[in-house]
C-alpha cells in the first residue's frame, strides 16, 4: 500500500496535493528548489503527517512522487534519483507563459509527458491530477458513493504504476478513467474536452468581484466515468498545441495572482 507521497514543488498545486493526501491518510514529504528551510510555515500548517525535505529526500521517501512544477524546469530534476520510482506527472505545456517552448511539442512529435519520461529514464511515469486547477482539485474531491464525485483521467505506459496512481487518486476523492498510453496523453492535455473547464463552475457574466470568486471556488458539475471516457475519445489534437493564460477565465487569473501575492508576503 502507498504510504508516503513525495511532492516536488510547493506552489499552489503542490500544496493542494499535500492537503488532499494528508486528508486521505498519507504522509507527505514536500520539497522545492529553495530548500526545506523555506517550508517551515507550510509544514506547520499541514500538520504532523507532513515534513519538508530536499527534492532528493522527497523523491526517496515517496512511494509515489508528484511533479507539481512548471514543465519548463523538468530538466532540473535529478533523473538518476527517480530510477524505479512511480511518478505522477502534473505538468502541462503552456508555451505562451515564459520562454519555454519546444518545436517537438509544437509539432506533436511527442506529448509533454513523453518528454518528461524521456528525461526520467528508469522512472514509471503516469500523467494525472493535472487537468483541473488547484482550487477545484480540493473543492471537487468527494468520498466514494457521493453523487457529486467526479472523474479524472490518467495515462501511462506501466500498468502497475498506473494502478498505484489510480488507487491514490481514488483515495483523494475521485473516480478515474484510463486514457491509455503516454503517447495518447494529448487527449487529456490543455485544449481538449476533459481539460479544466469540465471541473470549474460557470460564473454568470453579470457577476464580478468577490461574488465571482466565491462562485468560482465551488465545485463543478460531476463527470461520470462514462462521460469521461467519451470526452477522452472525442478529443481532437489542438492546433496550436498547448494552453494559454488567455484561455482561462479572468476570475481564475485574479485568484491566482491574489494567492501568489499572499504567498510572497508569507515568505
């Protein structure tokens, strides 16, 4: 049984994963590029089942290692430390944000997860828990049997690793639909029917400000396993490939900037 989740990345996504994992009964070792000393307040907030570590310590401790980092920094990951590890790839390709852009991704020669897997040779990488925001990752989680429980997709080449990640995501509060191999993970990337929008509530156009933020932070309508599989099959490879900030609702951008500002003040 998976007992410890190693989290590489302590931003909004990494924190959400850590909170959900601890609520589901896991221990968490969380890390970032700045070192464990910068995570003392976060670990205090997470409670006794969390501890801070270096990136290498989080990798070593994790039965599953979550990559809650921007795709742009994937080459900074210590590939040799990941050998034999089950890796949950939460990264996404957003070529318009920053300077990270790759022609092989733009041409669809490989998926972003195949790119990460190529770097982490010897790891068993599974794409998942990547297609909804940090907000809705927490607000949409529901126990088994709850009518509002929704479904998330996964993709991977190793069946046993995919099973471990599926069990982990199910314990966090989601049903899981298999999208196939990493080569097919483009079906669940930005710009596809199962990415982002299906998990966010609709904010009426007439609503703005704090009320818009309140509505937006609620759960979206649940997606059944059958609906998720249909959405995966309906996918057409986007052109151009990759997500854009302009593709997000303004209230999402506002909340992101607000939270990022608050985190900066805490440091």
